[in-house]
C-alpha cells in the first residue's frame, strides 16, 4: 500500500490500516496489519499531530530527537516524560538499543554530513539501526529488536530526501512520534548542509494497530492547519541540542537556540 500524505491527514492514514488490514497475532497479541506500507510525504514539516484523541506529547518527542542526535539513553531522561518507559531497559540504567537508537547514531552524524558534502549524488548515505546482534538468537537484551532498520539520505536537484525503512510500526502508538523525530533529523541534515527539504518516504514491513486501540483509531480526525512547523532556522548546533536535553531534565533554565525555544519548548 502506498499513501501520499503527512501528519496533516494522520486520521485518514491510520484508518486505512483498519480498512485494508488483516488480522495477525505476533507474540500472541492481536493486531490489524497492512504489509509493505509506504507513506510518501512532500511536506515533511507537517509533522505535528494535534488531534486531542492522539495529541503529540511534545516534551517526549523532543527527548527522542535529543537522544537520536546526542546518544542520550539514560532511563531517568525518558521516564521523566513517559513514566512507564523504564520497562524498555534490561539493566535499569539505559534504555535498550531496540527502543532508543541514539547510541547507534550519535557518533555518525559528522561522517554522514561529510559524505553528503563530498559526494552529493551518493547512494551510500545510510545509517543502519538494525544490527546482527539484534537477531533474536543473538540478542543480549530482553526487550524487542529495533523497529527501525535504517535511514538513507539522498541529495537530488538541490533538495535533501530521506527514506526510512522499518520492520514494524504501530500506526497509533508509534507513527506520530517516529514521523516527528525522523523528519526532524531529515530537516536538521538538510538545513545543516544548506539544501531545501525534499520528499520523506516511510517504508514499513508491518504497519499495524493493536486491537485494544481500534476504537481510538476510529475517533481520529484531520487537523491540517495545525500540523506544520516553520523552517528550522537557526539550525540547532549539537551543543544546543545537548542543552535542550538538559532543559528537559530541568538542569538548565533556558535554551539559547531561538528555533528550539519557539517550537520545542514554547509550542
């Protein structure tokens, strides 16, 4: 299934899983599932779900963005915004790599930016998130493997495009946050390199909704006028993203970046 859209028509996207999905029971938990789902977004800044039936918790979305860029995965950082998030930690100290990807990404952003600068036409600007150690028979941690397999970036016609590949995505619980964070990463890369924002493509092997959430999906509406965020300017420096992380833990009173203050704090 291929759908063109973004979070301005999130309710419509979610309901397509109900209309076209089939029942599947992975791990004995009933879901409604569409295989090989693709969402193509020409307006990636339309990333805010405003529906009161599934409103984005912006502080948690900002925390995930901080983690993806800086590698911060300590349990208190996430639990401060979602109390039950500690269940995704095997050691009680760090969120497992199957849930928080920051430790696998944060050391590679500089190299990725350099690669895109050196060869804008490259097809090798890939950040893998699913590693061999995540295979079920190799996993050392107790929670599930990463839902996200890789990010790929392309520069074409002076625009930065991004493709995300996921093995699994929950349209109600996960998609609003994944879309927000991944398109934020896309825009940060584009703005850092000076490219306009291109198309975001979200590929999912299994797009699904748990049967316990079916009634919630039926209530979703469309809020197109409230989904957009303004362009990322000024571009947040890594130090400012780290400062945002400290703000989210109440370790600093303010953040110096104007865009962060206006869109991730005051919004």
